C-alpha cells in the first residue's frame, strides 16, 4: 500500500494525476466528473484481463469480481452489498425505480422544482403511462434548509405514493435534507426515491442510516471512478418489485426455472435481474475500488474541505462583483456552488467563458435566475478561481 500523500499536492500534481487538458481551466466536475490517470489505468487493466479470455472473464469470473467491487462500494456508502447493484449511471437507476413502482390512476409522485431534467422526464413518462400525476413542490431561494423538508412534506396528499428528490441538486448545488424527508415520509407511509447522482464522494454517506427506500448514485462523478459506474440501492423488501430496464438471462430463472448461469447472472433477485444485460464492458464497475483507494490515499476529506472553502470564497468574490447575495448558507453546499448572476443569456455566457477564457464552467438557470455553477475538485487551485473572477469581471455588465 502506498503511503499517504499531502492533500495539497493533489492540485500541484494535477498534470501527472489527471489527464485533464492543461489548456483548460476545468470548473465543471459536476457534469460528468473527471477520472484520475491511475484509476483509468485500473480500468484498462481490467479490460486487458477481459480480452485475455473473454469467455472465462465474463462467463465465469465477472459475477464474483462484481461482488467484490460491490462490497468495497457498500462499505464506502454505508450499505449492505446485497442491497446494491451496479448500473451505468444514476439516470438508469432512477428509470429502473420509476418504471417499477406499481403506480396506478390517481396516484401521485411528489418532487421538488429543482430536479435534473432527464430524471424529471423519466418520472413524467412513467407517471403518464400509468395515469398517475407527477407534481413539483417549490423550494424557494434563498434556500432555507430548516424549512425545506416541511415544505415538501406539506405538499403530500393521501394520494402521494412516493417522494423523489435529489440529495444534491443539479442547477443549484444545494444539499437537500434527504434524511429528514425519508424519516418523515416513512411515518406517513410514503416511499422515498433519492437521486444521489452528485452525493457519493461529495458528502459522507450512510445509506442504511439514511433510510431511503431507493437511492440512485454515481461513482463517476465525485468518487472519480471511470464513466459508466453508477448504482442503485434498494431496501430488501423492494428487491423483488424492481424490474430491469433490459430483460436478459437473469430472468430465465424466473420464467423457465433455469439455474445454470449463476456465475454471471448472480444468486439474488437484484443481481439476476439487473447485473447481466447482455455482453457489456463491466470494467468501470470493477475500477470503483481503485477510485476509492485513490481518494483514501490522497486524504480526500481534507481535499473536500479545501474545495468547499474555495467554492465559498469564490461565491463571495463573485458576489462582491455583482452585488448579489448567496442562495444558501455555507453548510448547504459542498464542492459545487451555484453563484447568482445578473440576468444574462446562460448559453452565450458559457460559450464566451470557454471560447475567450478557456474556462469550462456551466451557467445554469432556475426559476428565472442565472447562476455560474463552479465546481471545485482536487485538481483545482485558487488560480482557477482567480481566472473565473477576471473573466466574469470582463464579461458581465458593470455595476452602477
Ligand atoms: C441530480 C442529478 N441526477 C441525475 C443526473 C444524471 O447523472 P448520469 O448522467 O450519470 O445518469 C445528474 C447529472 O448531472 C444530476 O445532476
């Protein structure tokens, strides 16, 4: 095992540790993550191993290998490995739940007005197909964390079957009080589906303690795993109701009484239905332990703390430039700050930041307002924040 590394060196060593383009100031870890070179190498090593004998690897070894990787992930997110299954991304995990819940005409799924567009669409689609309603409760800005759970729960009706909400919101970077929502929803007999696309590796997780019925997560964002590594967590009483998006060999055990493919289809209903979806590259899943090890070795708690401080400082510096206040308290966001901007064309500003200043950063919109969503990861330094400040000073209209 390699010795611990000074967390500050992770940014200084950016060029060696991350394959990111040196000519770009990368402040958008939030969209698709970024994977360190050594984690990519671990993935490639799994791919080479697969190609030595694809039949042995996929047909006879992948089930046990995936189980080992899932155990490492389970320890990281505070869950039992039996309640987890790898999925390619959080979108797939949310779709799996949305399409599986036994919703009927008149039922309702309650959500917030801050959800990620693709997953909103998944729920709209699933609800429409079953004659159910998908309804959004407003979570106003500035964000009042103490009131958010109460606001959402107050919008529930006797027809509310499930509450779907993000752990960390996409356009506004807010950490929502998911623990309180899950606890209060359970008291009301309402299922909870948490979209944790941004949470693993960003905020500490203890999924067993959180108590959500379903939790969709990504490893390829803040855990820095290779692209295509996500997961679904479900409490044991829900495993049998979850239908796979792709029906494959694992279903034969149910429809034909097959039992011959356990090596790769698995031995639990969750594994059998969701793990084998035809021939596919599982190397991103198998590299998740390497991503966990990378962060452990580089003292990621300290990296996270430094990134949060940089995000908060950057928000304050942009605020001094624009005269606009923060949208939430410091404890309500992590490494990704949505910083209020004066009214602007978000796509034009994003394009100008990239084309004129080589800064990769999203400009988001919510509720008629615009934000620059600056994400700070281990490879970022204050110089990146300085560059963003200078670019915004040049591009935004002058005050007064
Ligand atoms: C809240 C939220 N949910 C889901 C997703 C989708 O993640 P993926 O593309 O990995 O499925 C995102 C992506 O940014 C997100 O912000």
